[in-house]
């Protein structure tokens, strides 16, 4: 926690009440320092299971565990004063039945201090969402492209074109009726995202959806240019820090090899200076 003045972080009902209002701003974060950078600028921060692909080198989100989500959730919590924290439920931690979902969602909430959990699925997860919400766990839903279902979806493709649109619309209504306080729409056509946003009573958070959604989210390493293994069309690079970081590393390597680093200012004399810094 910083010592600077801060407002109280919003809770799930504050986020719900933003329906149709000023756009909700969110990014993912996985570490304390990155959370600190976005705390003053985001309404909520998602500890996404994308952490597995972004920070752990996995090729999908299926290998992400409860332990990983708890450890990254705890790290992010230490960096937030103003923004709400939402934690993704990892693959296989909630799909079996509502009781399993409650056990794991409760662990995520109590061990990280998250204000809500997010889980993937629409109609098929409605009963579980209702079960959690009735027992005190705010749920953010996630429909459209649901990356934990990559093996049945057959790729990270647009969801809800043509005859598939009715199914995504039904998902949006199902999670709303089940009590979700907001819903992520990932990689659905713009017209469908706009229709869902106008029809349901909870905020829609778009990622590859529509500028008309009630809010937007991106993976922070994507928008900063740190993650470059792939770049979905919905990613806008606001900075290109990956190449900047590599150039710095290359310069360090060259200076070590040339014995020009460390310089005098980075090393210590036999005798401490009479005054000045302790370094
Ligand atoms: N770095 C990162 N960013 C993400 O947005 C993200 C993750 N990781 N990991 C978890 C999921 C996976 N998601 C993804 C992953 C890949 C594409 C992608 O490559 N899309 C391509 C087309 C791929 C296809 O059609 O099969 C694109 O151009 O959008 C999109 C979303 C979103 N999430
Ligand atoms: C992309 C967002 C919505 C997500 O679920 C994640 O980062 O895991
Ligand atoms: Mg996720």
C-alpha cells in the first residue's frame, strides 16, 4: 500500500452501477510493480489466467493452477489502493459442479483479497454463477471466445458470426439472469457486442468486441509490447517496450564484455567517504 492519499476501491456493485455510464477501464496485471503503475488509471485490474502464457511460457491457459492464481493475486493486491481486483478462476477449478466452484472461488477471494472472481462460460455456467452469487461471491462472466475451451473451439476465432450469434446472445442473457455483475465479451462481432450491450442490464467489458461496450480490457504485456509471441488483431500497441528492454540488455552485455561496466561510480573505495551517501 502506498502512503499517498487514495480513494476506496470500487466493489462489484459499484462496477455494476456503471452500466451505460463513463467507460470502465481495465487491464490485466500479474505482479506488484505493474499493478502499482495502473492503480490510479483503472477501475478494476484482472489477474488473468493469461498469466500462464504471458509470464510462464505456457502455450495455452489450460495448465494454469489455483496456486499460480493465488500467488499472482497476492502480488497484485500489494500494488493496488484504488482499483478493484478481479481474479480469473483457472481451467478445471469450477466446471465440475457449483460446490467445486464455490470451494475454489472462496479460496481465491479469502487468500488474495479479490473483490470478485471471473469464470468462462454462458448458459452452461449460469447455475454455477447463481450458486456463487447467492453465497456472497461476485462473479464477472466471460463469453464469446473463451480461451480455456480452445480445444473444443478449434482456435482463437471470432465467436458469434451468423447463426452462432443467437447462442452468444443467449449466453449474455443467461449470465445476467444468474446474477453476474458484469461480463467480458471476447472477440465477438461489433454489431453483436453492441446488441448485447443494449439488451442486458450489466456492463459489458470488450476485448476485440466494440467501442460501444461499457468498458474495455487488454492484456497489459500486449499493449506495452512486452509480449510478442503473437499479436491478436484486437491488441493496440501503446508502447514497444520489449525491443527497448532488449536494446538495454544488449548494451549491458557489450559493456561487460568490453570491461566498461561497472564504472568508478558503481564500485566502492577501501575507505568510506567523509560525508555524503551511505551507498
Ligand atoms: N498475451 C495474451 N493476450 C491475450 O489477449 C490472451 C492471452 N495472452 N492468453 C489467454 C487468452 C488467449 N487469447 C487469444 C489468443 C490468441 C488470439 C489470436 O491469436 N488471435 C488471432 C487469430 C487466431 C485465429 O484465428 O486462430 C488474431 O489475429 O486475433 C486471440 C486471443 C486472449 N488471451
Ligand atoms: C483477456 C482477459 C479477459 C482474460 O481473461 C485474461 O487475461 O486471462
Ligand atoms: Mg482469462
